[in-house]
């Protein structure tokens, strides 16, 4: 357990991981704001922390992993009103879609999935505590704001000074803030907003601001001081900076020991955005690529590095994953447990202990494949399957992977089996023209036959 090092954004360095409570890890990750389908950037974030969760478990830790759902937010209200539906109808639908997408990608369910709307009393209690410490005040517009300049250390996560932040701020004359740097904790209700987003409070009817939601949920579920807090690099400022200010302002001590952030997704080396038209939902991608191929594509990049999305990179990932599966074709493992002292496993563990370095871990798998292809050893087959399983790969048989249909293309398995049978009958009758035609028709559908002396024993999709 002592070999793991994690890059801590707060320290700007890799640090040896020492849990607060020996043998136990408490981890909180900022999850989805659910008003639309999850995109490939969301997949990258959830995958990054899924791998961390898996490796912590594999390392023998008892892990409590919370990943929240933001189900109250300006964008959610706007979308629900536009659709003519309730907030809960909108968020319930897109929560289901998110769960379907994450299941497809092999992302394990977190231990806890708190929804913001279930923790409003805890948010109100936290705001009252901040107010009692002169860290929160109600503005003339009814909003309750956090007084940034009253909290020493603001900017320590992002590395931004108050002067730098002040220089970049626009002054909004219509706000009730005392200082442009202050941020909202509690938003006063507007007449036009639906009743279901109005909660009673000592400051009048309103709803929580985004930042206070995560502070309240993480504190309630994991305690005032926990091990790991994660999210996308875009959340480092202001969201996580504000969480620190709120939580540490209220408690008077450190909130989190290790702040972890995953890198952005780029599309053909450009930032992914709807305005550029290079925006891909997980569902769009899964119409074209097998879900495990997408998972493997994401894992081939280190979680902190930029991930460049392109069809060419996904095609390459498909070819590479096929190589892993074909190495196992016809070779059964020996059924024994994974041996962590074996050379490739030791290299795999060393890579994962070095800030979850999945590219190096995957490289160890390919070296194992090279040996397996030479020896066809059941011991090496067991090692390959076992190590890959740690990061959520190779959970199917080679035949299941090679014959998997994506987006309904390539015909159904029964029709393919029937065509292969007809081709065998044509060959037996020495009708080679018909045999060749069937083979060509299947190839046009993306089905490749593997002929051997005793007949067509297998097939795969291109």
C-alpha cells in the first residue's frame, strides 16, 4: 500500500499516498450536471477516476467513492422550462442515460451517488456557519455570497492571487456583491422560476449555488477531512478553489489531502466545443465503435495529459485491442490467481503506482502478448486476462469481441451462421462460384471468414 504516488494539484508535485485512516480511502469526485447527454469529455473524467478506484481496490484499500449528481442548476431550470417538463422529469431521464453510457463503458458504479437536491438542509447549515464567521453575507438583491477576501489562502489550489483575480474581473453594477470576487452561496428565488426549485431559508426562498453543493455533500458523506478530491481540469478554478474556501472556512482545517484533476479532450488537436461542431456524445461514439475500444482508447493516454479524439486514433485502438484478444484465442488460462510477482505484473503494478500510469501498464500487457504468442502458455494467458481485468479490459472471450456488432452493422449472428452453412454446402457440391459469392457478400457486410483445412471454423467482424 505504500508504493502509490499521486500527482497532487495543490502541491504541484507527485506525492506518496498516505491515507488519513490506514487501509481506507475516502474519495469525492464532481460528477455530472444532468440536463443533456454525456459527451466524450465526461467519459474521460469518469474513466480516469474509475481506474483510480479500481487500482485502489486492487491495492487492498477499502474505498468509499462518492461521485455526485448536480440536479439543480441554472441550465437545468432553463432546459426543463424550454421542454415544458418538471426538473425531476428532466434530471431523471438524463440520469438514466448517463447510467446506460457508463455501464456500456465498463465504469463501475461509485459507492455513493448523492444528488444535490437531497442535501439542501446540509447546505443551509454550512452557509449559516460561514455567516457566523463573517465569511458569508446577504446582498441587497437577496443572494447570500461568500466573502472571498475574508478567507486567508484563497487561490492556493489554482495558484491565482487576489490581485490577479481582481484585475480580470468585470464589475457588475446590478449585483448585490460587496466585492466582484465574491461568489454566490444561496440564490434568491425569482418569480418566473418553478416552485420545485424554491426552498425555504432564513434568507428567504431560494436555491443553492453550485459550489456549496459539493462542499455540503462531501462533508456529510466523507467527513470534514478526507483523502482525495477529483474532477476535470476545468473545475480547478473556480469550483474547487471555492469548495476549499467554503469547507475550510467553516471547519478551520484542511479539507482534502490530494487534489486530482484529469486533462481535457481535444478533437483533431482542437478544443472540443459545440460552437466548433466537433462535439461528440458518448452515444454518438458508441454507434460507430465498440464500447471496450473506446475504453481502451482513453486508457492509452495518461489521465493528466490531453486526449486527442479522432477516428484514426479510435481505429488504431481497435486494432491494438484486437491484438490483445487474438493472443488469447485458443489459449485458456490455468485458473489460478493473478501472480503479482511475475515480471509483467510487477511492471504493471509499478506503472499504476506511479500516478496511475495506464500507458505504461498497457505497454506491459503488450510485452506479455509477445511472450504469449510465442509460448501459448496458460500461465501467461491467466496473467494477461487478470492484469487487463484490473483496468476493466478483456472481459469477453476473443470470439465475443471479434464478432461483436457495433451500431447494428454486419448482420445478425444467426444470418451469418446460416450463410456459412450454405457456403459449406456449396463447397461440398463443388459450386465454387456460389461459395466465393457468399464469402464476398459477407465481406461486403464487414464479416471476415477464417478458413482452415477442416472448414470455416471462425469468423470476425472487420
